């Protein structure tokens, strides 16, 4: 039986900020790509939110044509290497190789990354379309905004991207840890937008420095792609005290090297992929203790099993091989490994499940401990995950010097100061099938309309938004 070349062979367990996953070699990627069945109706394409033509670049890489493979990807979006590193790859779940005697899906993101690693974006011939004379403003330089700008320029429209930060990429640049996504990879890929003629205006906070009304007057259309970067708070006493941070703020400060080390006891609250990024970052900064606090069981953590495995492996300092179990069981077994083997790093790591923080204790404004209550899960016909019951009559204290809350994020639509903009109760922007908002000339996409989702879903909205904008603009081309 042939076994797919495992990702683990390309990974390191060193606890620094160098990229952990070294990617496939040319030979490995060609061998892996040759396993593609080139299906007539490829399920991987249907499952990919951006409908990337996977067999197209697989065929080229199998023959060693990395530059041609890169061309295939760039017909869809401009950040191939970035996507190959951090995409959550739903395409692999529907890969028909899962049903063969081999039983292994193609490592699709790794092969896509190989196209970027061994192809050369500087040799791609990508030109702007014939000038239409129409101008589009994009608010936000994350994956949705970048992809929208890329396709709009290829359609011939002038594009200006406004972003309050100082570099392109949004969360990709500021909050994805460097050991997962080296920033030079992202910046290099964004350079193709500048070559296409996209204008970037950084350090501009739309809604504060410049009103959206002014932008709509100066441009023929607007695409809002500000993402979801406002932290969800726990709304418990003491949350504002010194020593309590929110996940995106913490990750940004580490990426900007404003936090270079940690001491004492650090506690991380949450169980999603951002929480795992925080945990992997904290372990590299070597505090004495690291506490993981989650109100459900490890089986129910929304973080992907791959992300959890990478964290556990870094803590126990060896690769963990668990096969033939479902995702929930694998997550449970991974934390069993942590409990049985303990940390082999300078940091003691302890997981606390079915635990709900109810208060942060402080002294002179400085965090001293977390007061938590136990949680039990009961059946609830209206909720397939069950209902959580917090035993508020029982509390226990955990001494800690720092808390990082990773309870999720939501869009900060209020910062745009657009009262006419229709939003949902989740604070996302309401759009129609063509991504039009309730305001004339204004479109939106990505996390600001979907809520916190994935990079590839933001890329999908960016591309769809570009073609919806093109349709709108060309309908008004004589106006």
C-alpha cells in the first residue's frame, strides 16, 4: 500500500519562530501530485470555497512544471504560497483518494505551496485589463480585499486599497504566527498587486480619518473587507485589569516583537484555532507554566485536529501518530498524550476542561488569579452540542500572572460610522447574492459579512465581489 508523503517529515519541533513546516521538495511534490486521479467531476474543486482548479496544477507539478502550476493558481487568487501554508483544506476531505486502497487524500495545500516555492511570481505575465475609467475603493487589505483588487485590475478598473495598518495582509500579516507564515512570503506575494497598479494607502482609518461618504463620492464603487478583528469579551469582573489580554492583540504584539518573553504563569482561555496559535506562541516564550482553559471537552474543541496535534507534539517533543479514529476521538487522544507524558519543554503545561472563568482577581489593578466554576454538559434537543450548565455555587482559584482570552472575534462595523448600513444581530453586514449592501455603490465580503471564517472563504468573496463590482460598473459605464 502506498502512503502519502506525510506532512510530519517536513516539520521541525524546535521552539523558535522559524517556519516549522519546511514544505515538500520538488521530488516529493511531484510524487504526491502524480497520485491525482484527474477526476472528470473533481470533488476537490466543488468542495473548495474558491473552486480552485486543483487537477490543473496537480497535472503540471506531476510533470515538474512548477511555473505552469503557479499560473493555474494565479488565475484564481494572488497568494498561492500563503494559502498553501495556512488553508484549512476542505478539499482534502472530499479527495477521492480517500476511497482507494491507499486511503490517503492528496496533500493538496502542500502541493499548492510547492507551486509557489519552486515557481517564480516575478516571471508570471499578469497584466491589467483594458482601462475602463472606473475607480473602486477597497476598505481592508486582508485576503478578501487583496483578491478583489487583483481581479478588478485584471478587469481594467483602477483600484485603491485603504487600510488602517502599515502593511498588507490583515490578520495574515499581524496575527498569524511567523512560524506558520513567514511575513516575507506574504509581502512578496502582495508585490504583484503593486505591479498590477493597485494603489495602497496605509495608516488610513476609514470612518475616523476619512468618512465612507467621502470615499463613495470620490469613487465609482466601494468594497468593504475589514474582516472580523474585534475581540469577543467574557464580560466578567476584572477583565479590564492589567495582565488580561485578548488573543489578536497578543499575537500582534509578538509579531511586532513588542513581547519577546514571558514569565510566571500564563493562562489561555478558548479552544479554537486562534487559541492554538496563542498556545504555540506562548510555549515559545518560555513562561514557567501554561494553563489551557476550555469550557467543554477536548472532543468539542473547534480547533482543527492538525493544529492541536502540532501544539501537542511541540510540548511533548515527538511526533504523535494516531490513525483510524474520527476527529473528536483524535483530539481527545492527543490531550491524553499531553496528560500522560507531560511537557518536555521548560514550560509546565496543564489543561483544564469543563472550566468556566467567572472572575479575574486583582491587587492594585494587577491580575493575580482566575476564579472559575465547573461546567457540566446536559442533553438539549435544540442544540446538538448539548447545553452547558455552570455550577456557580462552586468555585476554585488558579493563580496566574497573565490571561490571554481567545473567545472569538466579530466585525467592528460600528467603526465605519455608517448608520444606513444594514447589519445582523451578529454585527455582520447584510449583503445580497451579488454582495451588495443596503447602501448604493457599496459592496462587502469576507469575514465582515460571514463572521469569522477561513482565508479561502474570504478569497472566494474577494473574487466574487470583483466580478459583481465589474457587472455593476459596466452597467453604468456611460454614466
